[in-house]
């Protein structure tokens, strides 16, 4: 059975095992937030800046909202942003990299140059300026992060496609007259996708960090609860209400570690050669 | 080599041009009108709006504005800030030094500490200590630098009252000479620590894995077989071969010198580029924003090229002619 095999792989790699367990906890927290949250995170109660106690396990913020409930709901925002942005980056990177690597020639020249140019861009500032000027709705944030972080994936896919196109099974597919598009989508991409999957998992972590940084700078979506926003609001209460910043930050760390562990684990399981490449350098 | 260098520089110029275009398009397509902001909400005098729009050339076609912008840039003129009326280039230069000071210190410290820890663990690979250090590096890698900064403020400034929370100098003390240098250093401790701690994991992991890799190579086994002392093998052969990736990462870090520390600067109200960008954004100061973004793009592009060239000069194994 395929499922059994997958489970066995996960069990054998410590990083994957721990990461997957943490991911399950995260998903449960996000999915069940309305059920398990002790309070409504949007209700402004009269208990303002209350330290953690039996009623409010992680305390309340300056407007009397329950921090634990806000963190549970914030998990939804983080996961949605992380996955959507990383998916966008993954798809763009795979397509561009695949085209460049498989078709080569002029297409590779143009896409290769695009990759080089994007490598040199200070992406965080670009994201910052776009979000600041065009509005900080969640949709904007996700799309902008996705559109600026595909470079790593494109480089990986390009290298994969370049080596795959020399292999016999691709040559034979070409010789029996399969169209090049069909080969790209049916053989090259499915066979070369694994490093991109691992890198995209890391990308989820990166996107979550970027989103929380934006929210911390006051450039997050004001209509949704996010961890960065909790920290931004809690900053003014740092001395009298340390719990606001501390717990929301721990939630971010927990989530980011989860995706790093899974990404790293996948790297090791899928391609032992890539072990040392690790993750891309943050810009 | 020179052909390769030429290509890299061409890419760099192309990159700067693309950055210019993106910059121009984004800022001019964005909603919000700086003239309105300048005139104020209370008495929008139509004549004043018209005059100001004309003064800043905002009434001309976009392509003309773009041409003018590029032309002025080539003359070294980045325009004047809409808000303060000062030349953009002067305003940016004022902010560059504090940022560079902060980021450079952090980058050097992180490179030294991270590499040392990486070497330490690589020589004890598989031990408990190595595993613990590995986990700790994950932890710091996942920590948002702004949050770490806040925690440092909470512990050292708000609770222990040993270090200042924000700024670069003590405004009340009015220090001169050596006292001023000491004062700046004191203000630097917390932001530099926040940056350094989040940068260390990169150097740690890269140094560790590349040392382990080189230690497993055949020529090291051969050297051992000749009976060369372990210390000498390490110093002369392992270290020299394994340090190259660290140099690359350091170079890339240098490229992002001006941009990497932005958020930490904002947390600590450090008077550098980071907080400057936020001010420019809230004031919708278009010329200033364009200037900042341009300076950042140029500095990243130039540094990337320098790193590439230096790297190929350092490592003779990389030959770009064959590509």
C-alpha cells in the first residue's frame, strides 16, 4: 500500500515525524478554532490588560480580547497566507523553470535572465512598498509574496529539467513523436517536482514570516486576526502586558519550525544529494 | 573571466533598469494623490493644487515623466522630497551610515560566531551536543527578528534597566568625543544582538555541513594515512576548502546589508533606512520612496556582482569560460 509506505518513510525520519505531528496540531487549532477558543476573539470585554489566569489562559490585550482565542484564529490567517503564497511561487517557479530547462535556447536565455534579475531584487522592500501603496488586504499580501518568491523554485526546476531531458525515457518519448508540451507536463515536471515540493514547504515558512513582519509594521489586513498584528498591538503594552507579544511570537516560531522541519525532512528523504543545499538565503 | 564579468555587469544594469520601471509603475499606479496630502483636507484650493501638480510635473504624460526621471537620475539628481523639500540623495545619505554600521557589525559577528560554532559541531558530529546545537539553530532560524528584538527590550531594557530601548544616542546626555562613541555602542548592543542571533544559524549550518563534507573526501583520508598531525590537516586542508561557501553567504549578506536590518531598525527606532522607508510610505513621498528603492536595488546589484567576481577569483575550481 502506498499509504503504508508513506507512513513508514515519515516514521523513519525524525524531522519529518516531529514536523508532521506539529502540523497536525496546527491544522486542528486552525480548523477547530471556533469550537475550542474559550472566548470570541473579536469581543471587547471589560477585562483589559489582564495577566494570564484561569479565565484567560494567556491573558487579554489592551482592548480586552482574549489572547488565546486570537492566537487560535490567527493560525487560520497564517496557514492560508503561507500555503497560498507558497503555491503561487511553486507554480510560477515550476512552469518557468521547466520551460527554461527543457526548451533551452532563447527561451532559456530570457527566463534565465529573469531569474538573475529577480535574484538581485530586494524583495522584502518590494513587497513592503506594494502592500503599503495598494492596500494591505490578505489577498494582496498573498499574491505579492507569491509573485516575488518564485526564483528559488525556478532555479531548482530548471536544473532538474536540464538533467532530465538527457535521460533515455525522455529521448524515447521524443522519438515516438510526443509533443514537447506533452513531454514537459507528463514527464519532465512530474519527475523533477520533488525538490520543488521540499522548497515550497520552506516557502510556506518564509511567507508566514513575511506576513507577520508586514502585520507587525501595521501593513497587515486590519480585518483579520494575525499573529504579527497581535504583536504590533502588544508592543505598546510591552512593560505592563508582556504576555501579548510573548505568546503570539511563540506561535509564529512554532509554525515556522513546523514547515522548516518538514521541508528539511523531505529534502533528506527525496534526494540525499540535496542534503547540504538546505534552504535559500532570506532576502 | 572578462567575458563573464561583462555579462554579470550587463545583468546588473538590466536589473537596475527593471527595478526603475517596477518602481515607477508601482508608485504611479498606486491609489492616493500626494498633492492632496500636501494641500491638506481643510481648504483644497484648486489653484494651489494645479500649481503644485505642475511644479512636480504630475500633469504630464506618464512616459514623459518616466523619461525625465531617468534623465535626471543619470545626472545624479533624484529629485526633492515632496514633504520636506530637501534633495532625496542628501536625505538618503544621512540614513545610510547608521544602517551600515548596524548591519555590518551584526554580519561580521554572526559570520565569526556562526562559523566557529559550525566548526565546533562538525568535529563532534553525531554527539548529543551537536544535536542540541542543531535544534537551537532551528529555533533561532524560525524566530522573527522583530519579536526577538522586542524580547531583548523586555528583558534588558524594561525589566533589568541595563540598556537603552531605542535610538542611537542619548539626547539628554549631550555627549562629546569618546563618551559619544561609548553611548552609540551601548545603544547598538540590543539591535546588533537581535540581528546577530537570527543570522548565526545560516553560518552555523553552512560551516558545519561543508566541514563535514570536506572531512569525508578521499584526499583527507590520504593525508591521514601519511601521518600528518590532525591539527595541521584541519588548519591547512579542511578549513581552507570548507570556508568557501561561508564566504559566499557572507557576500550575499553584504548585498542585503542595507535592506536586511530594516525591521530590527524599526523596532529599536534606529535612525536608519528601515524607519525612513516607513516614514516615506506614510507620507506618500513618491520621490523619496523611489529614491530609496533605487538606492537599495543598485546596492544589492553591485554587491552581488562584486561577490560573484571575488568568489571566482578565490576558487580556481570555478571556471566560467566553460559555461
